[in-house]
C-alpha cells in the first residue's frame, strides 16, 4: 500500500498536481503516516468509508456508524476535519438516497458518489457538479467524467474505461467538458500503478474491472495529468446548480 501510494504521489508531484485523496478509515488507522504525508504534500483528504462496504448494503444506521468511524480515523491520522466523501463502488444511488442527509448531518459538504452510468448508478444522474437538497441542508455532488461511445455511457474518468482509453481521447473528453463550463473529475486507485499486482481469483466481471489494461497505465496517466489543469475538489468553483 505504501509503495503504490508513493508511486501515485510522485506521478502527481512531477506534474505539479494536487488532488483529493479519498481514504478508507481502516487504512488510516493502520497507516497514519500516509495520511500525514498526503496532507503535507498539499493534497485534500476525504473519506472513502471505514470498511469499504456498499452504502445500500449497510443501511442508514450502519452507514452512519461506518461514516463517523472513518471521519474520526482520518482526522486522528491527519488532524483536519473531513468534508468530502466518496462511497465505495459509487453506492449512493437510487438504492440509498437517504445517505446524503446522513453525510450532511455529519459535516460532509461535498459528495462524489453518484455515477451517471448504468452499471453502478443511473444514466439520468447529472454529469455536472450540482447541489442536492436534503432534510438536513444542501450538499454538493461532484460526478465522475463519463463519455458516450458505442451507444453507451462509459466511465472514461475511472477504472477500466480510463485505462482502456488513449491519453488523447481522455484529454479530448476533458476539453469537451471544460468547454461546456464543467470540470472533469478523474478517479484512480494507487493499486492501478502497481507494476506487479497480486493475482487474485475473481469472477470474470470483477477480474476484467481490476486487471484490464493495467500494463502501461502509469505512463498513460502521466500524459493525462500533464496535459490538462487539475486540482483538488476543494478548489472547484462554488456549485450553484441545484436539484
């Protein structure tokens, strides 16, 4: 974990990029120095839950407990309050709309969990940053970058679709979003930069998602981060559009 995190930190540092790192609380408890190093390098730290379980599988009460435990773990490791969250596997969707209210009540101001793709979310979800109303107050929602290809909405900003796409295609999608006045949010995992990833037996769908085109991804990602202007979510201009 430390090796792959440092690989990604170095890649971003060489490009002069600061990012938002969504940390799992279980990891923060066991590797607090990693959280401290990320903060010292100027990165924003958000929560990616405590045990990395889908929100809709937890239910409201267990999700609140998991969230508060993750916030405490990250704050203890790094010191600052956490105000950004991303759910494991984009699991704040039509099956867990109640989660946004819980986030607001626990001090989270920005969520990045609602993917506008069919596999994990809904294609009807907005593709642009917007504010969502909850009984506890509004919350900013920051969706990941998607693109229309082959009659489908593909997650070009993360996972297998990002690894599959050439840097030129990704940068073109970023330019298209920026031209429409929208930021393009990309998500990567440190393990995707592992030059010798452990081989785990997985169902075919999960094996594809985890291992497809890992070879050379670090080099392709480097071209992308050097080819556009990036920053952490906290530096995004205020979100005004509301749903």
